[in-house]
C-alpha cells in the first residue's frame, strides 16, 4: 500500500482489453465532496477508467498496471464477491440510459427495494419511507407516484433522474456517472446537473462525471481530466483547464460543444 491521498486515487493505471491497451499511465485523485469531470472523444478511455473502479470491465478487460486506491484497498485486487459488498454501498454508478436497466413489467419501487435488499435487511415500509424522503429531497414532486409507476410510464428524463436517486439510496461515498446526460434534451440535462449538485450539498458525495460534453462538465466539476486515445493530456482545476487550456486537444473540445452554465 502507498501513501494514499483523497477518497479515491488512481496511480499510474494501465488497462487492456484482450491485451490491447485502452488506458495508459493515468493518475488522478478524487477528494471528499469533490466532483471530477472526465472529458474526451468516444474511445478515449473515459468510461473504462470508472468501470475499472467497480470491477465492471467485463471478461476481456484487465487492469494491467498501477493501482486504484479506496480506503487503503487496491480495488483491482478484489474478488467478485468483495466487489459486490462495496458496489452500491460505497461506490455506485449511473449509466447513460438508466431506464434501460429497469424491468418494464415491475414497478420502479419494487426494483429499488430489491436493489437495497441485496445489501441490507429492510422492510417494505422502512424502504418506502427512505425512498420517498430521498426523492422529496432532490425535487421529485410526487415520489409516491414515481415508486408505483412502471418504467414505461415515466419519461426518459424522469427514468434517468430516478436512476440517480436509486444510486443514492445506500448513501455511497462515491458516485460514478457515465454520460448521464447525453441522451437527454437541454432542459432535462439542466435538471440532472442541478440534481447532482444538490446531492453533493446534501450528502457531501464525491463524484466522477464522464462526459464528451464540456458544457455539462463546466457546470458541475471542481477538477477536470482530459483524455485522448487512452492517455491523460490535461488535469487540474476546472477553471484553469477550461478557461486557460494548455493543450490544443482541450481547446478543440471546448470549441466543439455548447456551454451549460450553473444557474
């Protein structure tokens, strides 16, 4: 074990798929309560980085070098069973299309209850109270209706917002968001951004937001990591990286996307 700083630390991480390098020598530190934005084009290694922290690289993916430290544990060393114990309770992930992960013939509430019961013993009424309280806190006007709805009865944006809420039911310390706004229109993107900032204020949750959209990252991130072809080309405070980029690649990304500012 090394002298680990922050709540999550990547130290010279290499990742391969079928022995072909996908991420090379990437290092960064996530502090408590911080939001880190990871940006870059498709195929730059953004999603691979955060999936590695949760053991979600699939059968062909492997961390081949470096370390990913969390609470003194090098995450790539964990077994599947050990990952199952911390995923959801300590680290949680939001995917691009949360609605696709819901079963269409079961209510949202029943599926969220099942997810919570995978980690703790809880009765239906206790779960219901917890879920309603959380949904209320993050701005859902009718949480009872949401829990009793089937996924197809909710809009895509609402399903995505429910997916974010679901990830927070176990109060994880770290939330990993993989392109959570890319399939949404501008107004719903703004809602999701506001929701993520609210979660940080309410629970002091640390977050990593992966996105190709620097406009969204600009609205939430404290620090930014810029990825290109599996390597980190720029890393630092968001204001510095996005307003005074040192690399031509970063300048190109900034010029290519709309700006979504904090309200």
